[in-house]
C-alpha cells in the first residue's frame, strides 16, 4: 500500500467536469449525508462527530465536536463557516469552495442541524470572487432542490444560509475578528476571555466558527460512519488532511493524505505527490504548517504528517500548508517576506505586534540589502522576545490574538538554522543569492 | 460621485434583509457601492450609512480597515501581483519588476489612461501555480513575463471583458431566494423587518441592469482557478 491509497474524503470530486453544479454533486450521492443526519437526532449527529474526532482544519486543530459541546444554552445560535483562507501558502479551502461548493453547503447544514443553529453564514475571503459566485449559485440550486430553506428535504427542519464576502484582511481568519467583520465592523480580534465564541459570539449570541475543510468532512462521516473516519489516521489525528504543497517542488498542489501514514519526505519526494525538488537540487528547509510555523530542516523529513507528531518536533501542522525551499533560497529574504506579511496585516490594536513586526521587517530588510550590522541578530531576537517572550514554541503571547506571536517563528528559525548565512550578508555587505536586489519599490523603507 | 442608484438601493435593501442586524450588511453594501462607481465615494458611503443606521464616519471606519476597498478611483483593472513566500520562491519579485516596467507605474500607481492599477499583493491562495496574479481578483497562475504581457494586451484589447468585469464588481451571481427562507429560521433574532417587501426577482429598475440570479454572460466554467485543483492527480496543464 502506498501513501496515496487512502480514500479521498473531501477532494475526490474536485476534478469532475462541472464539479460545482448540483447535477454533478447528486451523481455522487450529494445531500445523502444530510438525509442521514436528518434521520438522526441532533445529539446523535454530535455524538458521531465526537467519535470521528475531527480536528479543526483551519490551523488550531481543536476538536470540532468538543467545540460544539461548549455552546452556551441560549438562543439564537449562529454558525459561521470560516472561508477567509489567507495564511500564506495555504490554498486548500480556495479549491474546496470553488470546485465543491455543495459539499461545503451540505457540511454546514449537518453542523447547523447538530448544534441547532438558527442561521448560517459562509464567510468567504473577498479575493475569491469565482468561489463566491459558485457558492452563491450552488446555494440558489440547493434552495430550489429543497436542501436549504423551509422544511428541508421534508424533515420539518428549516434554516437559512447566507454567503458573506470578506473584503481583504488576513486577520478576519481569527474567529473573533471574523465575527466583528460579520457585524459590519473593523476586523479587530476580541479581548479574551471569553475565549470561545461558543459562549459569546455573533451579536453576543452563542456561535460556532468552523473551517471550510472541517465541515466538508461531515457528509462523508454521516454516510460512511464515524468509525470508518476514526479508523483512518492515528492518535488524535483522525481521517485525512489536505496538504497544500508549494515552493521548490516539481509538482506543487493540493494533496489529500491519510493522517500519520505519510511523512514530509513522502509528500515532497513521492513521484505521485511533490515529485522531488526542482532540478533535483538539495532541500534546504521547509515550512511545515503555514507562514506562522517554525521551519524544519532535512533531518526532519521523516516526521509523519499528524498534528501531534509535528508538534513533537517543536512546530505545528497548522493549516496544512507545506512550503519547500531548496539550496538556492536566501533565508533572509524568505524570513523578511513572511514578517513583512504579518506587519502589513497587523490590525494595530497591540503594540508588540504593530510596532515589533515593523522593526523586525526593517532589520531583516537592511541585512538583505547589505547594510546589516553584526549586532542585528541579537537585536532581531530581542525584538522577537518582546513580541513573544522567550521565543519558544508554542509561543508565549503578549497580544490579544496569535498574529503577534506568529511574527518571530520565521526569523528565529532562520537565525537558528542558518546563522552563518546572515553573517555572510552582513560581512560581505550583500546578499550572496541572485538577484542581489529586490525591486526598488520594495526596498524603500 | 454618487449615491446608490434606485436599482442598487433596492439591491441594498435585499441584502440588509437577510441579516439579523442591518449593520452586518455593511461590507456587502460597500462591495455594491464599489461595483457601481469603481471606488467608494463620500456620498455613497453616507448613503450606505443611512441604509444601515450608521454615521458616515462609522462607515468609513469599517471601509478603511479592508484592503479591497478604495476611497479614491483606481484603474479599470486592478492587477495584484502576489509576492508572498510561495510566489517569492518562484520569482515573484522579478515578475513584479517586469510589471512595473511594462505598465510604467510602481505598486499603488495607476497608468495615465486609467486602465491599470498595479498592486504588490499578499498571498492570493494559488500557491500551486506560483507566481500568480489576479486582475480584479480573477486568477492567473504560472505567470512569466511573456504571459504577463499577453494578459495586459488582451485586457487592453477588451478580449477578457466576459471573464473580468471592471474593478469593483465582486460577484455577478446573486441570491435568488429572499427573506421568506430566512424568516423561517431567524427566530429569536427578531427575524426580518415585517414591513420589508423583497423585490420581485426578475424585475430590473433600470434598463440594462441584470436581473437577479446569474447575470448575463457569467461563465462559471472559467479557466481561472482549476489548476490548483488539477494538481490533485498530477501536474495541471498550464492555463
């Protein structure tokens, strides 16, 4: 058995012609998972999801069923699906929304039924207009089919779903910022506690926020049973995960793999997956779980793709975005670009994040430009320490949300793993990798 | 520029009606305003505020937080070149440098003919086809210099008008079901305003305005993003 043999739970329809239409979805058992759920009580559906042990696929990896169980006992209850996918190098939800919107709608309906929600909002990143169009078209079809709206599939249960576009803000992927945005406000993360929107969410009402991929698993779980889902993977990591592979591999793309059965080596080098490094160069480092995660080196290639296995080596599975950097990668430039992102996307509420991110970006930029100083490495780590004390993993937090603590991992990993490369930049007064300079528009501070 | 036209004001009321609280419709309404004028005018934002019960300053407070909203006019085509990590590794800055040269503007700038605004963008979530860019948020993957020039040429010649509407139009597919569906479920939250009367679906207040539902000429089969999906079974054909 090879690592690619496990069932594809959420991606199997993505390449079908017109995969986003109701006709295509119904050919493959579409909305049968919902029918199954509606034949059960909401509690039974919730129990099944607990047995399946679906970890949240958005980045934090919190059990979906456990989250649902934390709902405050009051009404109304809202469900918001987080489709604001913006973590750099993550592009799995983008594909799921555009190519299989009915699966998302069906998953959201099953979730809404289980948690007895009163209304569902599908919050989709504003930069995905094709996804928004296909999702709205699918929703119109689903209403006409009777799967959404009043008396769903003759069950007597009714619910409304609203497709809600974002407008360009990474921070709105943070669940409390998403709710603020859904209330028509600036996307400022809320002060915790309360920690969970399940207690205080949209308009102060109990609210569940689940990721697109998370709920896209639910139709399969209903149809095939929680036990079949839980039989895949190991430990806490059950089922499959869509890995978004990018960077210097021959075959970048989305690959759905069973948890804990494949390693990073399989993902990057298997001919049916990443296919190896471009031009068969050497691997320098890889980012295992999105831009917020600490990097790993080639010595970690045999770590299995499972949340707890990846956590054991001091980083995280995160959103499932794996970015590969070959031997010709300038790590100063790579770390600088990641920090630049977090600085640009900081909402500005907390000083360590708003100011610290800018300073780390500027220092990395001057090193890359050949104007760095030997003291800059300690200075960088000192600023990082002020953002996230100790610069440890998991990171300590001085800010309202985890965007701030997401700033240090890339520069800290780059300095730890490649200190000599930073020193070459500083001592030679130039970047040793081509091209020497970034476009002038970018290097202006 | 202007306040919302009567037709768009009705669309705004339809949007407001599906939410438990009017303010939740603010971002969709700002997209609608941006679709009408290409950017957010002061008069337009004031009008939107009137519709949801907010001061103009509160509307601007929300609008200014989000990168997609522009309070000054931009080009007909907003060309966003991703330079984040996955694209950086595939030569995004060389591509951006080429774009600056080809269009003759730096990021944030608009060409004198008002056709193109260039942006140095954050991750656009098409990392399997890096480097990538979007034009009015419609995707192009695996972009090299030649392909960039070809995209610009075709845009200028109007050859992509069917796929890429002018800046500001977010989604051309509209909700065809109105408040009645919501009314069944939004108990506890007060439900929709009982005095609200949804617009008849197919009626257009202005000649030439698209009917509700799928607007004319929308092709949901567009090439744009499937490469990210295609790599599931092997490398996709370059689009």
